[in-house]
């Protein structure tokens, strides 16, 4: 079976040039591209995916790079992305960034090397030079849930501002005044957006948010545990802890239980990103839910439009508050603001 060195020798170019041609790199001259493709044909150097892409310029494959596959919200999002992509005739390759920008960039480069037709990305941070290069190269790409400001890339996301405002008003109505937040990473758009929405909602009601009531998290459970332990060590602990994602909320719940602090009798707990088992905890956790299925479908359709030469618009859908019993609510039944 012919290898890439054989193709290079046949075409009279370097191995690097062959690689660039097979990966559609724009720096290759048209003459070299023609020679390489002719050598590929002559020698039969055609793994299935490459052969398809050479004939059709498409692999019918999408790349999805999500922030953390252990986060149930992103797991659900990935499921609906795969479902919608399959309905449109695409397969999906998933990369888990584990909230690490370096791992995110590794997956993006690998997916591009595999000649995927387009990328769906939930950025782990806002400063990836590779992501900026990909956006400027014309590779079809859509941001989902999170985004990188300043790039001409469609964004499909939920706006949690209204739901956070509803949550703070709900807590205020229950008589709570000392509210704390476990914020997500400042390098992410969602981390910033949620803490600013919380701060603004409290300001509207005349409530203070002292620095001691802002815990810095990283969207993973251990950071929620650490922040909650620090809150509990304060001379005047908060009455309610709001975790800006579900994994940090589970870490907060672990910390409260480890200290023997009863929820909601001593401290209430609320979360951003509702998950199915929040209804099964004791007590069921009041949470803000994002429309994961609708976001996934809109993101895949936007990416398909880009691949097919159309210009999709960004999509913003509202999140909603789901009221349960973790903040001192008296009603045993679940209700929502919708």
C-alpha cells in the first residue's frame, strides 16, 4: 500500500506539501496541488474518508469540541447535536476539552487534520490563537453556549440574564438577603455573564454583594466545594449559595453535607444549568435551566448553512428558572417561570 512518502516522490514535492494538500491548506500553489492529487489517484493513496473528500470536497463529518463531557449539560447538548446532525446526513466526532484550553486546541487541530466539514465549539477560554486562526481561515465554525468576542462567528447560546434576575427576586421574596455566588472562570463568557447578571439583579433590589460572597470556581465540582467551605468559615455565612453551574452546585452540596449544614434550613442552594437528578436530591434543587435540545438543533442547522454557503444569524434563547425546595420554598410541587 502506497504511503505519503510515495505520493511525495511521485508528485515531486515534499511530504509536508502532500500533507498540506490533503488538509486543504491555502498556502499550496495550484500547480503543486494538481500534481499531488494526481499522484494520490495514480498510487491509490486513499483512506476512505480522504477518498470521499477528494471527490466531493466534503466528508459529511462535523467536529464538536465541548468544555467538559462530565458536565451533564454538555453531555445532553452533545446528544442532541449528534441527533440533529444525523438527521441532516452528518456524523459527529466529539472532543472533550475538560475545561483546558490546550486540550481544546489539540482537539480542534486534530479535527481539522481529519478534514471535517465544520466545527461546533464551546470555548474553554477567550484567548485561543488557534481558534482565531481557524475563524479567519474560513473554516465553517459555530460557537455554542460560550463564544469568543471579536470573531465573526455565529453564536448559538442561552441568555441567562432574565432567569438570574428571576432567581434573585425569588430569593428576596423568600426573605433571603445574604446571597453568595460561586462564579465560573473569568476567561469564559458565561462565567462573566452569570456573575454580572447576579450582581445587577441584587443591585436592583438594593442588596450588596461583598467580595467575600463571591467564590471563584472553574465549572468543576472541586471548586464548588472549596468556595462553599470558605463561605461557611465566614463570621456571617450567606443564607443562600448560588452556583453558576451544576457541577459546582454538586460540590457545594458535598461541602454543606460534610459540615452537617442542613439545606435549606441553615443555608439554601441554587444552581445554573438544571440536570435531571436535581429533582431527586433531598431537597430538590432550585435551578436555572437552559434549552439544550433547542440550542443543539439551532447550532447544527447554523453550521450546515455555513457549509452550504449560506449566512446564518446568531441565535439567543432564554433560560428559565425552575423553582423547587432547596432555598426554603414551602410548596412541595415544582413550578417554573414559564
